[in-house]
């Protein structure tokens, strides 16, 4: 069906094209790595690992096609290290949530003064 010179198929294709376009400028691996290293919240660090991992795998794929095996190895090692850091941060946060510090757990830096009668 045509309505005023446009078809529903054209509008549908345009909508799909707009929906699949990347949003904004993509960040480089170095920028994502810097954000990952600065992040202190374990959940946000794990979410950022997904974006960083995708970027690192793309670098590894490109380097692999070019025959640069040293870059592939270094990139995948960095991904492994980032994944470990995110899992360790999540474990630490979980343990702190399960076993919060209580005021009685904090030790005084100096012994309390003795009371005189």
C-alpha cells in the first residue's frame, strides 16, 4: 500500500536502521580500561567489563587477522586480569554485605586508661 508516495516497508526499514545504529561515539579500549581501573563500585565494574571485553575481543580479532600474535596474547591476558579483578571486587562486596563490621569489631588504637578509685 502506498500513502502519499511512501510505503510502509520504507518506513519500517528506516526505523530498523535507526534502531540498530550505534549510539554516540564508541570509547576506545584505553578509555574503557581507564574507567574500569578507576571504578570502585563492584556492580558498575562488572557492567563495564562487558563493554571493555567486547572492545578487547575486537582488538584481538583484528590483531589475529593481521598475524600479530603478541598483541592477541597481551590483549587476552589483560581481559583475564580484568575479569579476575571484577570477580574479586564482587566477592569482597558480597562478603562485606553478608558480614558487616560491627562497632565491637573495631579495635582501639591505644588501650583504655585505668580508672582510679
